[in-house]
């Protein structure tokens, strides 16, 4: 993965830049020591590393504005960073960039249960947003797997999803307003505690723009009352076509589960060895969860069980209590960790129309043999968001490159069947050079034109999202 | 001009030498613009419908009625419940799906499931230079590149002319129930709606009509789903609502009243303002502020939807409602009338600059519905 050559002029002015940043931030909020900047050299896409010029940890919107104004004046690239959990390299620095971390900004600004919103600083972690309201029975719905660590800032940048978005939507559907600092230091308020935009939907544009349009410092988020209860059912099938059909049949029956998760045999084997959740050994396993009161759950699960039973399951198991529910989820929740025990892995994130599931899984299996790399599939089946985990050995020369090549082929397949490169992780650097597969030049031009408006000098996270050669003239300007 | 294809539309726009007035079915003439009429109504038809994937793709000029009929065959629906503006605005013709998306039109269910913009998965459009652009797609989760789908949704044709949209659809429901309270004042009604919306009982409609069908105040709370579940939640809500007044329950379709589809259509289409003289304004704000805001308007009549977060106000002709609102968390749009005020809420300077910048990129010659949104 190529990154642009650092700007020599910026590198040579490091002392001046750091000095000016120290002028607007407390001394301990500017990290310029080479050993210490290593803490910011990568995010969760650990295959790529590069220490930044320096890192800053502002404590509020004013400080972010002051930092960006300086960087704007001095022509210094800025890479915003939430908690650094991006799997797409969204927070990967360049050597000439200032990492702007929001970690210190983690406060709750306002909670209003009557109006069902919470306003937080964006360094706050996803799970602690729910933590702030759960005593009143409320929760924040988007639940990416990294929710214990990931920051709201990163969730907004990547428009993060999670296991429960079939019912509750992704970040953009739960974001009501932001305070954002533009690259030139201008502070803008978009949206608020009300619904929908008065003019153009700039909020919708900001969400998912991967930190390229501005730095979001505060966010107003929709909160909901927790359901009375939730319970999963587990079903196993001897082929993925049948499992795919079951998913379709459940959706068509008018039941809208909160989650439909899918795991294939390699994944089941890995998680069983790791977590011992008691899963059946089969080709395709589904976990379907519904919500409501006990009676409502019984009624919906009964419908789902009937559909499932009609397709000759090798296993059909309903959780009778919280303990059994926990066991059903245990394997799914430890799937990534389990795969990580076997080897290094790359986690893909393409989305496909649900109807293409069997075909795509079959092709992935075939390609796995062609490339000689094992793949486990675990994903959100209800919305077609796949997560193939390709196993490779980072210490074996050439294996990472082979894995990336394989990954690219899978993503191209996702686009071919009418899907997309990324459903919830973002493009970052990982899928940057595949954007031409999904988009025609004029489609990318329209997107880049938007960055021109928000960040004319292309200083914010500029080496991401767009293929380097496509964005070359703008970044060099 | 009524192009039959996207290519023809692109040619017309590229070759245009003056402003264009873009319409779908022409049933939502909100705001003022001038220019040669350009309608998408001849670009019609459902391109793809996959009930098992909950997605439908249709050309922009496809009548909403055609889409709803196709969905009904599979027992599915457009869950955001797009309002039909015809009776309120006194227009005729067929509302199109492109028009719904271009105006981000939703209905009472918006409070629960989201607006049109939350269901819009993909768009194809022609920008002001005549370039055909594609964004999003037809899958439910997609973060590939910037989300121009939402930007185009609600842009009233000013950034580009939609040619095709893909939408997420949802299953229809087995039963609808309604919890009703009569005679509440606005502030109490909104407190009741907030209590309902803050419960775990999945409210899909929360409206207060100070002048209901019979002229008396009625507060309406909708629940939908499987019959057993609706009955259960309706009972729970009845208990929850007791402190606010006497509660009436309606489960399933009845001959008349608010629990029926008729009642919610009445709310959705703001039927109580139809044929009433005056200007119609639409205010989005936070529910807890709504009753006090409405009180200071000096309105002829008001209606609350979205738990109070959406206020419809009927104002004496020519009144600048914004002057009476003052600074609010939210915005007001002039939907019908002659008030000497911008149709859309003026933006603060930094946002106005971004908006102007985006317009200059997507419509450099300023020919797409010029001036409509500013």
C-alpha cells in the first residue's frame, strides 16, 4: 500500500510547527518526541505504520480550532484520530502530518430524556454513551464490535454500523447534530436536537466522510428506551444456500429481527476451539435475535422457528434464559479473537444483496483454494454486510501481499453482484485503490469536488478514500 | 421538456442556456423558481424489486402509487410514509418517487423509523453540467465514499436532477393500534407523547391535533406489529398514559376514528389545514420546546407530529413566522403561501458558505431550480 511522499518543507519546519502548537495547547497535549509519536503510528490496520510529525490532544472545540488554524496557515496535513480502532487505516498518519486525537474530549454535555437525545464530546467511547443513559433505561443503538474502545468521532467519520443495525440503523440514522471544526479553524453547527435538515443535508454528508471534511468535536445522538427483553435462536444448516434462503424467508414473513448473524464452518471450528460455545459443526450457522416482552419474543421466535424447521436444520436451539442466550452469542462475539488465535487475519467488509449470498460464499470458497489462503466468514446476514476473514502469516514474506490480492478479488466480486466495497468499516487506505472498481471517474470527481469545498488545500486526511493517482493533482496543488 | 431517458436528460441540461424549472409529478410546488419546465415524469418504471432483500429501485418519474401497489403485493411498504401534498397545496397529478426523494418527504412514522433520507440507498442524477453521476447503491449498508445520496435527498433538484433512486423497504404490519387521549392542552399532550416515545413500546406515530376531526383536541399514539404484540403494548401504554387523562384504545381497523389508516392519513397530509385560508409553515424543533414556541406564533391553527418535534402552523396570510419564532433549535419552511420571507430557513454564514460552495460545484451555471432554496 503506497502512501504519498512526505512534504519535505513541512518536515523541515517541525520545530516551528510544534512551537506554534505549544502556544495554543498545554505542554502535555503536544507530543513531538519521536519515541512517543510511535503510539500514533497506526490504527487497527497494523500492517501499515508511520509515526506522525507530532500528535496533539486538544481538550475542547476552541483548542481544535486553534490547532487547525495553525496547520492551515502553515500548510501542514492533519490526520484526525478517534480511538485508533479503524480496520481500514482511516487514522494512519503520514510522516508530515499532525495527528489530531480527540481522546481528551470525552465528556457528556447534555442529556435530555424528554427529547430523547444526548450531546457528547466525540472522544467519548461508543459504549460509554450508553453507559451515561442506561440507568434511565436508555441506550445508544449503533454497536460496532469495537464499541468498548471506539470513539464517537470515529463512528461518525466511518458511519459505523454493528450487529443490531437491521432494526436500528447505522450511525447516520442516529446522528442528529454535530459541532465541526473546518480545516481553516471555522466552527460550524450542523443539525441539533431537531430532526432533518432545513437546507441541504450537510449532516448526512459529514457522516461517513472519513475525517476529510472537518473534525467533529461534539455530537447530538438519538437515544432510545431499551426493549423489555431480547432473545436469540441458533440454527445450523448443511449448506449456505439453505441458510441464505432462511434469511430471506424470515424477512419476507414480516418479522424484523434486531440481528441475523451468519458463520461458516471454518469460523465455527475456530470459535469452538477458542470459546467452546457448544455450536454444531455445520456449514452455515445463523443466530437470529428478536426483542420485546417475553410473550412478544415467544411469538416471533415461534414464527422464526417454524420457518427454520421447514428447511431441515441440523440444529435448532432457542435460548430459554439469559444464560443460554449468552452462550449463543459467546461464539459469535469471540469469532474475531478465535480467528486471530489461528493466524494473522485481514477482515473484509463488502456488502452484497442478500440474494447473492450463496453464490458469493461459493466463489470465496473457490478463490480460497486458488490463493491457498484459508477464509472464515462471519457477518451480518440480514443486511448482506459480509466479513470474510482471510488468514495469513505476517512473518512469511509475500503472504500479506497475497492476502491483499485475494481480498481485492473478493471485494470486486461484491461490486460485481451489485454490492459495495465497504459496509461499515470505511475505505481508508485499505480499499482506496479499489474505488475505481465501484465508481466511474465522474462519480469520484463529484465526491472530490465536495472535499474541494470543505478543505480546498486537501490537508485533512487527504491520502485516504480516493486512489492516490486520482487525487494527485488536488493534493499537490 | 419531458425527457424519456437519462441520456436525453443529460443532453438537455448540458445544452440548456437558461434556468430550468425541474419537477416530478408537479404536486409539491414548494418555493419559487423560474425557468423552462423540465419534468422527469416520462422516466418511469421499477427497475428492480427484491422483496427478500428489502430493496426497490425505480426511475425518478415512477408514480409513488405504482411503487406502493407493487410493494403491497409482497406485503411490504415505504415505511417512512411519504406525505401526499396534493390536498394541502391544491395540486393535481401523480406524485413521483423522485419528487419524494428530492424533497425528503416523510410522514408520521418518521419519528420511529427515520425519514426518506434514511431509506434512500442509492441515486443516479444529472448535475448542472449535464454529467451523469451515481452514488450509493442498492445494499443496506454502504459507506463506500461520500454519501451524496443524503445530500441529494432534500436538495429540491438544485444540485442535480434525479433519474433513479433505490430505497430500503420494510414489511407491512399485521395490526395497527391507537391510544387516544381527548381534550388535552398542547403542553400536557406533548409531555404525554414524550412519555410514550420514551417507553420501550415502539411507538410509530405520536401526534397532537388541537383541532381534531370533530374540532376537539385529540392526542394520538400509534403502535404496529403482530396482533398479539399490539394488544400487549396498547395495554401497557394505557397504563402509562393514565396520569395524563382518560385513555381510549383502538386495535385494528374500525369504521371511523383515529386508529384507522384514515386517521393517520389525516395527520400525514395535514388535512385540518386543507381549504383553510392562510400560509402553511412547517417547523422542526425539539419536542420539549414545541408548545411554548407554538403559543408565541399567533397562529390560526397548529398541528403537532413527531411527538411535538414537527409543528404545522397555519398563519394569517403574509406573516413572517420566523420573526415570531426568534432563534430556535430547528428550522421553519414556508410550505404554502405568500409571506415575504425565504421558503427555507436562512443558514448561519459559515453554513451558507458551504452550501454556496456545493451549489457552485454541482450547478456551476446556476440553472437548476435557481434561487429555490435560498
